[in-house]
């Protein structure tokens, strides 16, 4: 019976049921609700469907997707190119920067320049040069003291705050601190310019400039500066210069009470023993000293 009723409902939904069969369905509590739903939705209409328009819309989306896929490899390439450009610019910037080599108190540094010229930098000194431009411009800036063994080639210049030393290939020492500027030539010939003055300095000669004026131009018997073998030597230098050099070679602070620091001194001191060094500079001048926690006090013996 239930199967017959289902079949009758099927016929009704397809518009094939007779009037009697429809009445039977309505009288059945189980199927009456189906009849109501069918009658309520009988006036519903499906939205219009334009097959041609929908085809064109779907096809246009496929074309856009294909175009996007074609652009993606180019976009990735541009991103990689941008990263490489940043890296290249960074490298060029870093390679164009100056190279600075400096030493601290009681420290020396030996190194080679790009043309294999040798430099020994004394304590508390600094050299600045540019590796990239070195081949076409062998020049550097010095603040302090350095000994040079220059490889022969184009002009080689050492620039200081007080003057410029120019050579082609030789060995020489340059000192430039405060108001003192000195050059000692050990081999070849050097050209020293200061305050619109030019001096040709051959091997075995030394010049000293103080406050922009030439004070010494004399022969020198040394074959190399003594400081590279841990000894500072002075020829008629002020005691002030000697004390400053002591502070560069030892981690100390010096106070000279009631002492004429402008008096002249000729002699040497070692870099390896502070007590021996102080005796070497104080005894010849009749001075005494005390050392307390890195503080050196120098005074006259009768005080």
C-alpha cells in the first residue's frame, strides 16, 4: 500500500495523477504535507540562464589566469635582480671606504700596503689610506709616527697635519705630533714640503720642524729608527716631547711639578721596563720620580 502511495505521489509531482489519486494523497496525513509543499512552490521560476554569456565569462577568467602565470616568472626575476643590485651597491660602497690602521698605547703594528710597501706604526698612531684608489694614487695620511719601506714605483706621499713627505721608493721615518714634525731618510731621497717650503732630503739626513719652522737639518748615522727595536731616542728635544712619548709607550699618566718641560734632552729610554726608562730620562736632568698605581710624579731632587 505504501509503495502504491509513493508511486501516486511520483505521478502527482510529474503532473500525471488523476483527480481521485490526488484526493487520496490529500486525505493521507503522511503525504498531505508533500502536496502543500508542491502547491506552494508551483509558482517558483528558475532565473534566466544565458549559456553563451556564461561561457564567455568563464573563458575570460581562464585567459586572465594564464596571463598572471606568465607574469609571475618575470616578477620573481625582478625581485632577484633588485636583491643583487642592493648587494652590488653595498659592496661598491664598502670597497670605496678608507682603510684605517691605528695603535694604542704601548702597541706597535706592522703591515703591508697594497703595493707591498712595508709600514711599522709606532704607539698611539694612525694611518688612513684607500685600497681601491691606491694603484693610481699612492698616498696616505699619518697622525703619529711610522717607519716606511716603500716599494719603487709611482710617487708615494705621506700626508700629515704639518707637512707632506713624497718619495718614489726608499726607507724613511716620519714623526708628526702636536707642533713637532720630523723626517729621517735612511735610503734614497725624500721630498718634504711644509709651509710653502720644499726640502730635498737624501739618505743619512734628518730634519725637524717645530711650529712650522725648520730647526734642525743634520746628518744622521742611524740605519733605522730605534723605536722599532723598542727604544725611543731623542736629539735635543724638549723634555715635554720626551714625557709625551713615555706616556705613549707605557700605560701611565705623568705629572711634572715645578719642572721646566721646555729644557732640552738628548738620550734614549727603553720600552720594556718603566723604572729603567724613567731613570734614563730623569737622572741626566737631576730629577726624581715616584710611581703610584700608574701615576708618575716627576720632581727636582731638592724638593
